[in-house]
C-alpha cells in the first residue's frame, strides 16, 4: 500500500494556530479554505471550483451538494451513464468556514469596487479571480514553512480527515463510512488509511521507551 500523507494532531494544531495569528485577508482566506477541506474531506480540485452559489445553498440546506463536474475527473458514472452527485453534511467547523469565506469574498470585492472580479468563484485570488490549483499548493507550502512543520500539500487535509475518522472509530463500520464520504469506488482504495499513522508510530516509539 502507498504511504498515507497526513498531518499529525500536533502539526494540525500548529498550522491552524499560526494562520490565526495573521489578520490580513489572504491569511483569513487561506485558513478557512484549509478548514473547509479538513472538515469536508474534499479534494482541492473541488474546492477550487466552488461558487458563491454553492456556499449559499450549502448553508441553507446544511449539506454541500457536489455535482459530478466538481468532483475528481468530472465524469459520469461509467457503468450507469449517470451523473455522480454527492452531498456532504456540514459539521459546525465546515459551516463556519463557509460563512467566513463568503465574508472574505465580500471584503476583497469591497476593497476595490471599481476593479473587475470573478462574479461566481467563492474563493478569490489576490487579483480577485478564481484561485488556481497551483495557487492553493503554493499557499499551503508557504504556511507550512511559516509554521515550521512538514511540507504538506492541500491533499493532506483530506487524508487527515480520513485518518482521524478511523482513529476515532468505535465500530466496524468506520472504513465503509470513510469510503462513502471520500467517494471511493472500491474499499481497497480506502484501506490505505488503516495503516499506522505518524501519530500512531510516534506513540508506539514513546511507549517502547518506557
């Protein structure tokens, strides 16, 4: 099995606490798209494509509805020929992140009302256009360096959700639930998250040193 790259609990705490120390609009934006990814387990490709309308609908209904074109590959179900759709329940942290991203969007637009901007995109770049996937990766690298933690990509936040969910699982249904949330077609894809995490290995080494 391939290695699962995820943040340890300590790294996650350090990353988010570092971001919260900065009060500029770009830091606030970055903190909240990271939190949204962490608490919805979405891919960066999906978050990159979110529109303002998607966020408003999600806050109204309590679920983030994802059409096939906003998921990996953007393709139809190869077996049934149907559009794959997924809805993700918004936990409180995800709801707050969406609310914050809407406020940040309005703040960025109001800062220069005469300048053009992307009228649909939820998350805007410094130039007020839809942030590119490369920009998400660059911002993640920047904040990992600032926080002094391992260099991570945005995709690690999705992995972190899955690892933490299985660590906290008290029933045998955990793996199937993770499969459903992540949208994996085969359970074998999800089983990679059953490997010991870096948190698990650190704890093992500490216990062996006693």
